[in-house]
């Protein structure tokens, strides 16, 4: 099977893309799937869009990106199937998807964020880009797709309005790369860690009062990965840039992982990737009970859920004070990933979806029933 992967970002630069088809492609090769990735942004454009200035260079590189996409589309018949992550082009309506559909080449549409919303965050240096985004095109792409893959039930509920062939495939972890290789630390200060980016650091800021309260009676260090200039007054902060080559090593050196977030339409669409990374390494994890987090984590079994400041202080205190609790939750978290969120578990499912799209063999009825059972509580996202 010759599969064309139309993705927004350069290879190995964006977490959602990295933990879906980029991660699955090498294993899919064992099933005879040959994936050719074509990213919209080049590396230079990807990096420039995070910085102020150079507007004419940004315009020029964006024009080049559109030109590359048009060139690829003219070669669409050289492939058996197309995979689209989020959108075929980062700007404008669903014209590329319409062209693919008109050429009668089936495509699978995959998204793991609530990209159909007018998301409130746009980089301060590129606010004008909001005018060029078309979140409403997600519905159009769903309608045209042969199959739709989504990361959780919230996204599935949306996609099912427009396409009956919807399958929930959670983001996954390569458990061969994410391994437990250090004993539970008993030395101080223990390290509490958050990983993210400038677009999500606002969630970490909501815990400032929690950390200040905690610091009055606990000795800990806060490691922030992905925002290298981050500071929090009154708190011992160690900030690091995110780097693909050191990602796992940076995470291995921590004792407690955290994933705070408010509850809103955007966060309900998140797929819990930070929690999955922590748990895969046997790191006890505390999450806000928002969206899929409440499915991934079972309170006091494989992690802790904290809905307000008092619960955050209590959860972090318990973990800081008990090596036994850290070890138990860490082991259960790892077991959860191996059973339900590992690459090896879900790659065969992804192959079946691709095969069904290619062969036009509908398994819509079975998947509809599966999603209905998830919503009814008969199954959860892990079993779907």
C-alpha cells in the first residue's frame, strides 16, 4: 500500500503528529504500508512562525509551502491512499481535500485536538494568522473522508455528525523507547515536572498558589520542559528547552508528573499525551480531571486526579511524602500504558482502518456501536 501522509509540520517537530502517524509508520511497514510524508511547513517556516518579525520571509515561505502542496496534489494518483493529519494545508478552506476527493483517491482524516473550534491561543507574534484559519473546514473534511480517526470520544461525537466511519484511536507511546530504568528516588529535593509549550504554559501558571503553599512545608524542585525562560517567583524552578533527542532523558529525571488544565471545549478535546508519557516511564502522575484524563487515570489506582487547589496540594503532598505511593502508582501507570496506550496495541487497528478505506469495505456499523458503548459507559476509551 502506497500511503501519502499530508501533515502540517516538519518531521519530529510537533507532538500530536509525532505520537500518531510518525510513530506508527515504521511498524505499518511490516504490514506492507509504505508511507511518504509531505509536510506543509518547512523547518525554517516552522521556526520563524514562533518569532516576531521577518514577515516578508514568512509570506515567501508560506507561498512556497502552497506551491509544494500543489505539486504533491498533482501526483496524487501515484498513491493508493492519502492520510491527512488535521488539514492538508494550514491556511484557507478545504480546497486540497476537495481536489483529492475529486480525483477519487480515498483518504483517511485524523485529528486529536478540537480543531473545529476557534481556539483562543494564537502566538502573539502572529495574531494576523487567525484571519487565515478556517476551523469550519473540519466538518467538510470529515464529510469527504473515507474514514475518520480521532483521539477520544469528545472528538468522535463531533466527527460522527458528518461521517459514520469514525474510529477512536488514542495517541500512543512507544514502550520500547519509554522504559523504566531508575529506582524510586528518596533523596531531596524531589522533582515535580511539567512539559509543554508557550501555548499551554498558562495552564501551569494556574498552579502558582499551589506551589507557594506546598513550598511552605515541602522541599521540591519544579522542572519545566518546553519553556526555557520560565520563572515562578518564590519557587525553585529548573527550566529546559524541549529537544527531541533529549525528551525521554529529561522526563526520566523526574519524580512526579503533572498535567493541569481548565475545563473548556478546547481542553475536552485533548488526548492526555503528557500523562501518557509520564505513566509510560513509571512516573506517578497528577492530572486535572478534564476530558480523557478521567479515563486514562483511575483515582488512587494508577494516578491521582485534582480538581481544585486543595486537591492539588493534597495529591502532591502525598506523593512527596511517600516513596511507596510513588512506586505503586508508577507501576500501575506503566501497566496501563502497556495494556491500552502502547504503539504495539494500536498499530494493527490503524492498519485495519487504512485497509478498510482502501478497499471501501465498511465497518461503520461495528465502529458506531463501539462509540455508542463508550458513551454509554459500557466500554471506555482504552477498550474502544
